[in-house]
C-alpha cells in the first residue's frame, strides 16, 4: 500500500534523507524511529506529498505522490507534528470543515464527524474553541481529522504526544483496531509505543535505514535478550554469582545494589541462549532465597543506542 524507492532529500549540501527504500502492506503498523535530525519528519512530509523529494519516488495505493498527488492524498490520513488546526474553530466546526474538504456533505458529513468524535473521545470539548484546549485534546482533534474519511493509509507523527496514560491507552487501542484494514506508519520517539502497537519497526539514522524488523527481532539484538535477573540477599550474592558462572551458557554475571539488604544479579547469555530454565532449576535445587527471578525480553533503548549516532557525535560530524 506504500512503496518508497530511493527517497532522497537535500537541503543545500545537507542530505536530510539519503536513499530510503521501504514497503508497508495492509495490516502493518510500522514504527518509524530515529534520533533527532535523523530525517523522520522530512520522510513523512515527502510520503504525504507536502515536500518534493530531490530523488526517488513514493507510491500510495498505486498512485504516484508527485504525478498523481490528489488521488494519492485521498488515500492518506495524515497527523503531522504539532497537529495544526484553526484555533478559533471548535472541534465540531473544524471536523465538519475537514469533512467538506474531503467531499462529504449533509448527512454524510455529520455521520463522518460523529464517528471520528466517538473514536477519539472528543465529546467533552466539542464546542470549545480549539485554542482553549489542552495539548492532549488538541492532539485528539488532529487524530480525528486524520481518520475522518476512513483512509486505507494512516501516517502519524507522534500520535500520543501530550496524552495522559489513559488517553494513550485509548489511542493505542484505536490504532490496533484500525490496523487490520490499513497500512499505518507511526513516527515516534517513545520506544514503549513500538512494543505496544507496532508489528514492525524501522530505525533510521542520518537519513538511512539502519534496522528493519519486528519488535521481537530488534529486541533479540539487545545484550539483555534472554538475560536472567535475580534479587537475592546481599550476603548470598557472592556464592550465587559463583554458581551462576558454572552454567555453560552464561557469559557473565553483573551485580547491582537492591533495596533492603538485597542485591540484583543479572546473568547474561552466550549468543542469546535461553537461561531461565537452568537458572530456575539451580535456584530450586540449591534453595536460594530468591525474592525475584525473571528473564529479560531485551531492551529496545539499548538496541537504539547501539545502532544510531549519538547527538554529540552528530554535532562533531556536522562541524567537520
């Protein structure tokens, strides 16, 4: 439903996007990640037709975004960064206006507005000027306009930005419910968002794709993938550490202070081996006084840091 080939964007001598190839199909929720300045927003603006690429092409539902722009944009629901809207309008007025822009009049217009309002829980502020709304409600107005025409493709920049935990949960549930019939791209800096709603994650850095896989595949690249963490009494830590190191699949054991006279031990596996059964069996056989024992799925932030350029390094490169 979305095909991106060789997408490139130069601003003077700076390559903001440096040749991205990507396909997103129906039923996929793609998490689009990268450090600040990596080219995420620039890419999304080109995919939606709001910025012309220097090179490359984008096709949305079979329509070229440059040569068949209107047809491509009819297929897109777009929530840009900041969710701009007319502040002197109420959400009701703004959504009715968007529905008219999308070609809905009369009863169809009203039905589209009511459906979008219901999905985004805007009833409490429906007749307040948008300028008076909280950041969270403004974000929900932006989301409502993006889904109002029930597009097959949704492209959203930070859809849960400014929302409280309950609102985030509602929006994530909405995205999951819509995902079966749509292709969705979610640009976000919240790694928890990727694990919560995405079926696939792409990380870009300096305008290039540096990782592409399911959240589970990315987690498997973490040093903590399949590591086992135990919380034990401080006086037993040295003995338990020695025992853990006798397990053939354990590469190393690290220690961190716990609470109330405890120590947290983490056994890291060799080559991502599964440790939990061996560690659990040893703990039971030796009757360790374990307060907590669990296997780690991995840490996405660890993977993200490992494969992207840090801000300081990026600044040094820019100066050079």
